[in-house]
């Protein structure tokens, strides 16, 4: 009797709420599993999906967005052991769940902190309100694989943006497994899109794409690559979050910077009634 050959699991991309293979047909081996190797065409497709989702997601109530993020935390909690089996520590999974909940709580509070009524010299109301920037490209950090990923996705989407994430090529299983969590957590298709593979292939496409409004370079460890991506991002004046320092403490209080950097402020004048 011949020895049985194990069937490898193939992890696909996450684009528009679906799990397509890379259009190139390429994959690479990680922990005895096949992981799709995204192409520049896949990156462009992900931007199209993210743009299509902006109107509905930005137009949802802040309360509803908070509910959906909280649901994602619930689903992640329920699949804790699956992440542990991938080699992610239980403490990190717990921290990632807590991070989702923390950001979910800010959904309907950020406008009160970051917006407000402005004093003006005249019979007018002058109100400033935060609005999402639009489509945000994110280069995820390599480690911590799950907590770092949640820490860059959650602040972008809780404020009404949609994202295209270039996952760490050396730690992709956390990203694609998180995609499976998000697909079952009431999150509308296209709000989060995840690409696996070489950052050097997908990130330049995202940085230069004229329909991407902001780029988060947190996970870019190569200084020359980060500089090149910033130059490409300047073509359409993208908001840029620069790479995190190597000693960044992902367990610390994240603060509001990641949310507020990805917001625009709209100011409205309105005459006061008699």
C-alpha cells in the first residue's frame, strides 16, 4: 500500500468579501500550506472593491460600525484555538480581541472628541465634523502577526474608511485566517481586502494608485522602500502614516492618532434662527 500524500490547504486572497486565487495563479509555501502570491492586478482589483464599498460603509451609522467591529471581536474570540494552532500565543489572541473591542467603543464617540462647535464672530453656527478619508492602503507589520494586524485595520475602518492590506509575506496565515473571521462577522464585502505575497510587488502599486487616498507604511522595515513609497504617494497627495519603529510596543494604549490621521474635517456654517 502506497503512503498517503497529504492535501495542502490553499489560503486565498480576500477581495470584495470573496476569496479569489491570485489572477497570476502563483502561490508560495508557508507552514506546509499554500498561500496565494498577489500580483499588481490583484492589488488594483482590491482597490476597486474598496472604492465600491466606501459609500455604504462611510454612510453607515457610527453605532452600526461599532456593532460590526464588536461582532468581529466575538468571532475572533470563538476561533481563538485556531490562531493558537498557527503558532500565535494565546495572550496575543486575547490582546487582539480586546483591541477590536476598544476600537469598537470609539465608533460613536470620536466625533464628539475630534469635532464640535466653533466660536465665531457672528450670528452663525460653525460646526466641524470628522469624515473618513476614503480608501486606505495598509502595509501590515510582521510581528506581532495578529495584534499588529488588528491594530492597523481597526482604526482605519472604525472611522468609515475601507482598506487594502498588504499582509506580511513571512506571517501571512494570521492575515488570511483573520479574513475568514471578518467574512463571518457582518462586515460588508470590500471594507477590508487582504493581499498576501511580496510587499515589494503590491505596495508600490497601492502607493501610486490614484484612487487610494491614504497609505499606512507601518510594516515597511526597509527604509529605502519606505522612502520610495512616500514619493509615489505624493503624486495624489495621499495621507501617509510612516513606518513604526522596530521597538514599538503594540501592547501599549494605542491612542487616537491612527484614527484621526485617517480623517478629514468638514466645517459647516449655518445661520442662527431668530
